[in-house]
């Protein structure tokens, strides 16, 4: 019975392959033998016929395309794997990677695995249809990444989410620097009481932002006298204001770990007849569109998504093409951030 199943599967795959070759031949106008030779690497990928055939094979989802066409001679299919949240930052991230992929004539597909019960199994499945992965899975820890790496042996993968002990080569923003810049800006503005709206504790970049802010404040001899744990949402920013208002704390410099929470805080404060700046001073993180158009305009930390996308994709493409040798210790590249000074941090 087992032998029969193997024979049946082999015949079935052969039939599918034949149908695929015929469809490619029909769509491109090249003979079946030419299509077969291109997909067997017997014709240079630089020739017009090869480029036409390889592009068509990719477009129709021909399953053998990825195995037979060498990566230097074809459009690469890159998958950005995320845990999507309804935050404007995700739109910036997707647009950045889409732009860089388009400029390099590669294809980008976005998959969200936020609610997937087995990320490792899903990634194993998706690896059949893509040339490489960019992982943006900020809730995963080192052990999760180890499991993924074990299941995707020799498959091109990079990460753009920080983790305490990187397993994959990682490109990420310098979140610690961002928190430190916010603290320095408050200190330079002669503000002497401080608070922070944390991001989700399971996200390592939120911890780095908090630590950068905390370290600079404490080095100055001051302390953080108010803390609130948010979840990156506008609503948690509103809740943070109600908490600080209930505790009768004011004239405080507040660092919010992302812009959505900062804007939520400002919105609730203004609704309650508080002045920003004045009663509170606030700095956000990400420099999303709202930070530029919301009044008062938000002082924030700018993250250059285009630079992150460009450096990460360039490295992954070289990895796919075999131009990067895997090393035992994962490489971590930090993309610098910068403070954008607007109105909400200013005293007087």
C-alpha cells in the first residue's frame, strides 16, 4: 500500500509538472522543449527567452520554479512575516518594504501570524512559496526563534524585531537610543519631574525604550516618579492620562513608548482642560503622521523605515544568492533614530 501511494504521488507530481510546462509554453509562445531547458538551467537566465519564461513561471505559481531557476536570474519572492496590529506604524513598515522591493524588481508578500497557533509550522509551510523571510514578530523570545531556525535549516531568514539573544541576523532600530534622546530633551528643557507610559512588556523594543529613558534620567540624579503600562493603543494613552490626573501629578515630562499612546494622552488631557505643554510635557516615539498634524504637534523619535527596509532587504537578497556566509553568532545591526523637536516638550 505504501509503495502504491509513493508511485501515485510521483505520477501526480509528474502530471502537474507537465501541465505547468504546457501552460508556460502557451503563455510565452516558446516551445515546450525551450521551457523545459530554461527551467532545468540549460539556457542562460540572461537571455530574453529565459527571462520571459521565468517571469511567467513565477506569475502562475509554478511549483517547480523556485527549485529550478537560480536566484540571480529571476524575481525573488520575499515574505514579510508579522503579527499585525492596528497601528499606523505597520502601514509605514509595509510601505517601506514594498517601495524597496519594487525598486529592486522583487516581489513582496505580507503574512500576519498574530492569531496563528503554531507559527513554526506555518513558516515551514510558507517557506515552500517564498525565497526568504523577513520576520517582524516582536512578541517572540529567543527560544521561539531557536525553534523556527531548527525547522528552517539553511533557509534565508532575517529578523527586524529586537530580542535579548538574537538567533537570526537582525536589523532593528536603536530603541535604547530613542529613550535616551527623549530623556535628554526633557533635561535640556529644564523639566525636573518625569514619568513614562510603557509599551507592552512582552515586546523587547518597549523594554529598550524604557531602559534608555530611565538610565539617562537616573544618571542626572533624578528619578521616574510615575509609571503606566500601556499596550501601544490610543485608548491606553487616554487611560494613562486619567491615571496621572487621578494621582494629582502635573508639570511632568512624560515619555510615551509610541505616538499612538502619546496622542491618546494629549487628547484626554485637552478634553479635561489641561495644557500641553504646560500642565504636562510629552514626547512620543515613531513619528507617525498623527504626530505631525495633531495639535499641539508632537515631539517624537523618528524611525527611518526606508533605511531599515533597504539595509535589511539588501542583506536578505545577498543571503538568498549565496553571497553571505552564515555565522555561528547572529549579527545585529542597529539603525539610528533621531529626535524631532516640535511643540509638546517645550517649557514656556
